[in-house]
C-alpha cells in the first residue's frame, strides 16, 4: 500500500515537473524574443545618432530657450503696462476729444 501511494505521488510530481519544464521553455522563448526586440531597437537607436550626452545637451538648451522666452514675455508685459499707464496719464493731462464716448 505504501509503495502504491509513493508511486501515485511520484506520477503527480512528474506531471507537475513536465508542466514546469514547459513553462520554463515558454519563458525562455519569450525572453529570447524580447532580447531580439531590444537588440533591433538598440541598433535602430544607434542609427539615429542619439546618445545620452546629446539628450542632456538638448535638455539644457530647451531650458535656456524657455527661460529666455519667459524673460522676454515679462519684458513685453511690463512695456504694455507702461504704455497703458503713459497713455492714461497723457489723457488725464491733455484730455482726449473722444473721451466722452469711451465706455469701460
């Protein structure tokens, strides 16, 4: 009786072992496929001439350009505000012929 139970347990474990071997084989195939994709993409990337240093430099340049645009926008806003203040002062001092028709 004990031998029969051990043989049954052995058959169950052999079945599980075959399942695990199949899963390992499938995983190995999937891993190999992924490696091929990575290699293909890596070769494509090398063909573009991109590298980490170029990316860093481009990022720095983009940051500098954004800073310059922000600075110029602030200057523009100050000039527009100043223009309106000067215009309003001029109208207060000299008057404007159509001032009575203005609606705010």
